[in-house]
C-alpha cells in the first residue's frame, strides 16, 4: 500500500538541529520509501514529503514514530493519504483501461 505523508515545519531551527539524525535514520530504512525530500519555498526547507510503500497504516505509523522528525514533533501539520500508482504505468495500457473504467462509471 502506498502512502503520501506531507509535513509542514513549525520551527526551522528544530529542522536544522534534527536533520543529521533524521537522514541517518532514513538511510537505514530506504526499502520502504519510494520517494522523499524537503518541501522548499524560495529555496528554504519548510516541510517534508514522503512516499512510502508499506503493508498498512499501522506499519506507516510505526515507521513514523521512530523518525526523529516525527518523534521530536518538527511538524506543525501532518497530512497522510493513501494513494496508488498511475504514472508511469505499471503495465502498458493501464491508463487507457482506467480511463475506460472512469468513462463507464460516469455514464452509467
């Protein structure tokens, strides 16, 4: 199951203090992460975006609980969404089949 996690910082100095510990933590847990990186505004880090591949929400919550950014409450807000891969296609024609399902659902 794929999860998108978006965290908006509440304190830039806290991010800087925790950054090395967070990066070391993530370095040992990359297998569950599809993509991760800072959110930037005018070149300044203001948050983080994560895309995880984990079995369920309980596994996500466990992973986040140990991350220094989450453990030390860096984020003012955290949004979590389930998602599924659409692009790039997991197999040729997947987008066209999904378009046909959407068309059929809309028309009837």
